[in-house]
C-alpha cells in the first residue's frame, strides 16, 4: 500500500471518528443543560409554593386574631338573638317555656296560638335585620384584617412568619410532590445579605449553586427577606441522569485509540517494508562482491599458468580465504542478531582484560586505517581493566565501532581514530571510540541503534552494510550489563562512549 493511500485513509477515519466524538459530546452537553433546566424549574416551582403557603399562614394568623376579638365583642348579641331556623311554633314554645317572671302566661295556652301572625312576622324581620348588620360588620372586620396585613405584617419578625421547621417541612413536601427527593440545605437572608438563620450544612460552593426566591414579596423592599436553597448532591443527580452516555463515549475513545494504534502499525509496517527492501539490496551488494571475487579466483585456478606459479597460486588462495571470511562475517552478523532477538544465543562470559583485547583489535585494524592515510591512537589508561564479557562478541563490538569510523570518514581529511579507557569510578570502566568523520545529525542520533537504520550519506555510494552493526553493538553491551551512548556533530566526527561494570 502506498504511503499516500495510508494518509488518505487516516484523514478520512480521523474526521469520521472526531465527528462522532464531537456529536456525542455535544449531545451530552445538551442533556446536562436540559437536566439542569428541569432541576431548576422543579426547585423554583416548589419554592414558589412554599412562599404561597407562608403567605396563607400569615393571613390566617391575622384572621384568627380579629375573629377572636369579634367573638368577644358580639358574644352578648349572639346569646340573645333568635335562631333564624326555628319555626314559628318553636318560637312560641320557647317563649312559653321561659322562666322570665315579667312575661304573663295566659290561663289557656291554646289561646296563644291565636296570636296575631303579624307579631311573628315582625320578629322574623327583626331577626333578618340583626343578621344583616352582623354580616356588614364581619365584612368591615375582614377589610380591616386585610389592611392590617398590608400595613403591619412586615413588622413581625421573619423568624415568626417563616420559622425554620415550617420552611423545611414545606420544602421537603413540595420537592417530593414534584419528584425530587434530594437532601437540601437552606437559609434566610435579609436585604443586605445578612444571614437571618441557616441550616447546619448550608455552605454553597458558588452562587450558581444557590436557588433564591423573595419571601412575602408585598413587604416593603427594605424589609424583604430571601429564601436560598442549595443541593449538595446536585452534580451526582445530574450525572446519574446522563450516565448512560458514558459507555458510548468510552467505546468511542477505545475505537479512536485502536484506530491510532492501527495507523501507527500500518506506518511501521510500511517502514519495515522499506527497510526490508533496503536490507535485501544491501545484502545483495555485500554478498555480491565476495562471491564475485571467489568466482574469479576459482576461474583463475583453472588456468594452468596460475597453478604453475606458486606466487600467483598463493595470491589467489589468499583472495579466496579473505573473501570467504568476509562473507562468513556478514552472514554471522545477521544470524547472531537474529538469535539474540529470539534470546536463543548462548554467551561464554569470562574474565577478560579490556585493555589487552582492545589493543589486539587496534593492531589488526591499524593497516586498514593507514591504507587511507590515517592513524589510530590508543590511550588505554584504565588502571582496573578486568571485565566479565564474551571475548568474541566484545572483540566484534570494538571492531564494529572502528569499522564505522573508517566507513564514514571524510574524503578530504585522513581518518584519525582515538580509543581510550578510563575508570570513572571504582566499579566501572569507560571505553571511548572517537573519530573525525562526517558526523551525524541530532535526529540520526536517536535512531542509530535501531535495526536496519542507516544514516544518510548524501551522494556517497561506497558505504555498504545492513544497518545491523550498531544494533548488534548495543545488544551486546546491554547483555554485558553496560550502556552505550553517542555524541556527534556534522563534519566534526562522532564519539561512542561505552560503560561496563568491572569484574568483581
């Protein structure tokens, strides 16, 4: 798959997933806003009902007071008045049964029934007039009560007009009637935001968490008080109503993570494919040269003149031997790294003298450096050079670093290589391989120890290899219990610093 195709798929999928995520977040935000609005509506409706009931209690209080006074004032009239519902016969019987000595009883009761009906009608009219006067008086009393409420109700202390127990009971019943059973806290504050009284748990985090309503709104503004209500568990209540959206958001984020991981794998596979092709090309070139040399040497051995010349025969056999070693070395490098990746290789760790091993490699490599007009310097100053390593792999590590220094030399400057050993502390030895080659960029320093990675050398085509040398070096150093790092600057050479534990 082409890189451009991967990028197109990445962009399309990213837009789709981000759009889906944005829509879910938008829906979640609207749901929370709607639930907040519904919550506020329920609370304000309940508070308004509480305010109305408190006003009704206020009216009832003044009515009860004035009715008591009215009953005391007209108790005498009510005792002497006739019952409007009595029949005429009952009225006459009542009059006859009275014990008042001022009333003269006729000798014959039956004659009383012959009294003039006109007198009875006059009594009823008088009764109706009394009731009418009483109604007008009660109406005037009611008007006086209303005027008293309007003029003097605000003079009563708010603690009496709206005591905490009554407000709490009214609030609880109204909220439960509207389907809200959350615990709440409330307080009464005056016009200047002074606290009249509050419940024990009333401590709002912000003003947005407080629902406010003016109690007795007909009071003068200077005497008005406000009811403030808060709900400590409001956020949990709102979240519980929209928590069904959380799994969908979680699955969306999971899908986004899987998508990103898949895209990274696709790019990694693309990179590995390119590295594989580059590796095959490099391996072809690396193997082609020694194979060609061996093939030519073998053809020369078929020539009788070559076989008859001991010097020529020795030269040809030397070429075959050298190219065979070179070929075997490249094959072993690939196989060794593959084995160590699978952790199947075995190592023979032994007590070795680092200075002696490095000096031996330098002597072998000196001719190759001098071939290009350069020099190799050894400053092996470590007083305690004994380390626990595999001799063959340790030798290969130093050889790889020196070989890279020659490969990446500058054309216009003879190569200058320096190998030093020191003891930075009593438990370690530090080995430094420094050159004056082409150097590396900072971004290359982060990748040079990766398998198959090769630093770009511009237009130079004489640098061959598999990109396995430094990966092999790092792997061996780590297996020896040490560490390696690189320092480099373009056109100023590179420095590789190895730190290994001493043998104890």
